C-alpha cells in the first residue's frame, strides 16, 4: 500500500469512527529511525528501526487513540470493530 492509498483508507476509517460517535485522535504517523529504536529499546515495539523497520518509518502506519471528556478511553465500539473495518479496506491485522 502506498502512502497515498494509506492516507485515503485511514481518512475513511476515521470518518467511520466519527460517524459512529467515536472521538479518535491520531499519533505516531511517521517515526524517525531514532524514535523507532527508542521504542524498541523500551520494549514498546518489535521493530528495531534498522534491521526490522516499522511501517511507521515509511508513513504507512498510525496509532489511533480515543478520547472522552479529555481522557483516553477504549473505543465505544471496541478495538476489534475498527480493526475489522481496517482489514476490510486492505489494512494489516491488529498488533497486540
């Protein structure tokens, strides 16, 4: 999937979320090699950023969080719901 295709698909996913009453925010759309290595060293990623590169480093991955009254929450419709929508449009499966 190219960055353009990723962007088009993620915009659609975010709109589905908003239409369903969710309040998504985005984070970590593009990571530097150094940031990826830092996350790997902290045990927060399986990708070291050098030998095993993350899709975040190419701008083809994004973290989505959900807010309610300024606090981060689990999505109202569940994480699996949104990952199923993502996979339906060609996205990769959920990373636990």
